[in-house]
C-alpha cells in the first residue's frame, strides 16, 4: 500500500515537473552590442530558444538590472507572436568571482590567520610578563637567602623581563603591519564588490508559436546606469605645425552585467528627450490677482494663456476665474447693473465636469483645448452653457505621447573592435578620432586683469570635428601645461583654445600720474586717466599679440565719459573695449598710451578701479 502511494506521488511529481519544464523555458541572453548615450545605453541581446507549438513562457536572464521599462523591444521570428512582457530582478544570481577576487580573498584569509597567531603569542608573552611581575617581591619575603643567591635572582628577573618586553614589542609591531596590510586588502576587496552584479535583470515573455521550432530573438532596451563623457588631448609640437586633436571618451557603466567583447557605439544624443520644437502662440495680456492663488488651478489655467485666443485670467474677490472675451460684460457695467456674468462650463472628453475636477487636470495630459462662445456653446450643450464652454480633449493612448526625434541630428561613434567594459563604475577610455588642424597661433593679453600673455590656437572649420563640450589636456612641445575647456556651443567661425602662459612675452601696465589730473569745475569733478602699456617679445621668433584694455561706460546722465586718446586701437564703443593687434619682432618692445576722462558731481564717489 505504501509502495503504491509512493509511486503515485512520484508519478504526479514527474508529470508536474515535465509540464513545468515544458511550460517555462529559462534561457540566458547574450549581449551583442551596446550604444552608449550621454546618459543611458541601448543594450542589444541575442536569445535562442526551442519553442513548442502553442503557448510558451520564456524566462530570459542575464539582462541589466536597471532599465527603462518603456524602452524594451523584442523582435521575434515569423510564426511567433509576443503576447506579453514582464521585467523583474533576479535576486538569486550568484556573482561569479574573478581570479583577482579569489586571490584577494585568499590573501586576506592568510593574513587574518597570521594575525590570530600573533595574538596568541602576544597573549602568552604578556601573561608570562605579568607572572614575573607578580613574583618579583620573592626576594624580600624569603629568609635565609644569601647575597649571591639574591643577586642571581635579581639578574634573572632583569634579563627575563627585558626579553619578554622585547618580544611583546616585536609582536605588536608585526601585528600593526599585518593589520595595515589586511586593511588594504579589504579595501581592495570592497572596491571589487562595488560592481553592480548582486542582482540581474530577468524578462518574462509570454509567446505563442504556430509551429514547434528553434527561434532566435533580439531584445533591446535602454539601461540607465551608463554614460560617456568626451575629453580631448590637444598636442602642439611646434607653433608652425598643425595642432593634433585627440578626441576621446570616458565610458562608465554599472548596468549589472559586464560588457565582454561587444560591438560598442557612442552616440551624442540623449534618449527619451522631447522631440517637438517649441511653438509660439498668441500672448494675450490680462490682469491677475497676485494674492488669491491656487497652485493647481493656476497651473491649469496658465496653460490656457496664450494657447487659446480670448482666454485671460481675471482676479476675483476670493478666487480666480476664467473670462472668455465676449462672454461677460464690462466690469463697470457689472457694478452698475449688478449683473453677474454666467460662468462657462467645462467639457472634458465630451462630459461636463465641475470646476474642482477641471482644476485637477494635469496640463501635460491636455491634447487639445477649444473655447466656444455663448451661441456656439448653447447650440451644443444647451442653456447651461450660456456663459460659453471650455472643451478639453485629453491624450488617449501611447500615440498621443510619442515624440519623434530626428536621428540626423545625432552623431554616432562606432568602435569596430570588440570592447570590454566591466560593470564597476570605473572610467574606461576609448579613442574616437584624431585630427590634424591647420591652426593660426596668436598671443593674447589683458594686462588690467592678468600680467601674463597667453598663447592661443585659433581653429577654423571646427564644426567639421563634431565636438562636444569637454575638458582638454594641453600638451605643448611635449610638456603637459594644463587643462582648458572646449565649448563648441558658439556661433563663431573660429574657435580659440588657450594653450597656456608664455613668460617670454612680457607685459606691463601702469598709470602715468604726471599725465593724469583732477580738476574741479563748479559742482563737478573732472578726472583724467592715462595708462601706458609696455610689451616686449623675448622670443627668438615673431609674435602676433592681441592686446586688450578698457575704459568705463555710463548710463547716468550726471556722469560724462570721454575717450581722449585710443592710441590707434579698434574701439568697441558698446562695450568700452580697446583692441590693439601688434606684431613684435624678436627682442622688440612697444609702448602704448591711452587716455580717458570722467566728469561727475564732486560730492559723489565712483568705482574708478
């Protein structure tokens, strides 16, 4: 009887296991390629599964553990239909330890065992020392000891005490060094454990197959924990040669899975950004009550401002109300005739709703707004709409929320060789491109702000390089001189890169007191300022220098500024900037003097520095 029960139970278990194995198919995804965006990354996996005819459930493992659910796309072969998709995290994943991790853990274990042995020896010697100290008074308590025996006893105590203390000191030093080394190994282990591989992503696919077959799937999605940062090396071997620009990328990912031997692309775009350009609508002015505001109410009705002709906000005694031009009467007539204009009704998706419901509408959910005047409103919605109607159509379905981005605006950098990027959050450097740029070099100086002259590289046709904002390392004549920042967000035809100070171009700015003066003219004070700029080229080659200074401007009618002598500068009168373009031969020096005057009330003080 018992044997029959056991067989029946086993049979049931076998049938259930067979059905479960048939019903659920657990497979591993293989990462094929990755496109890294400025924020996020598109990961594409290949999946192979054997399907039975009819319904199947696939459990796809080895996916990122932090993805944008809306970005999941599954491409199935013909005769296979995707019925449903569900994403979850698989917390049962055991991370495979690397050889480096195993070596670190083994070293830490041996170091901890060594520290334990040191502690045992340390405790033993410390106890012996305590015993020796506890019995050191035996010489005073025992009678009949000769001087010789007492001397031997004292010598023994001294020698043994010194020996034990030395041993304890040595053991403490060994323990200190071993503990420090163990701490370093532990920190390295902690660094390795920062990899985001404690969980893995799992995709459950409900599918149906017309025929039993081996099917190949492609799964793609956007993983959030990845990005890349552009940076550059600007190498100048000689100011007579073109500049070499090295375009690089720092790639960081903690997606939960290592990218091993994948086809890697870097894109300048950012996924999930808005794809519709802003459009200006008519802007109608109206009075508002700044003291009686309801946040959600204001948010909704401010979304109407400028979007629908004839809608304006008007303050009331205790709340705001929408007034559609032509619906109500003039405020003065209202006061005289005690006439209360009928309020408009609100129609949302064909249904009349209350003011309170209308106030709760999220402006981002509004697809279309139409305002009907009294006659049109009553014709549709009856006499209750005598005050007009505000008709709102809400977005319905995914197609209303879809924004289309033009991929022609994006730039992709494809790396042809298979690439490895571990999921440890550390920066991986990739070379994107190099370029030789025909460059014009000039020196630049603003001695009022900085006494040094700067060497600048002027890059024409920089638009062709597809640059992004990023830091650049400057290597001048084989020496690293510092960093600069490349900002391509400019409309200028030429990009200027600062390459560093040039101490061989000496610049001095001083105020000439003998040519400056102060006069009093009635109630006004007239001050004249004269500055001298001295530049010298201590280089062995010609130097082209753009020298800048300034004079003050004023918008106060009581203050008068006059540029007396510009010393032949190009003058920007809107900014008060003086520009001198100088060419200096080797060891040549030049002096420039410019003057300006300021007239202002003598009882006032100006910021003249």
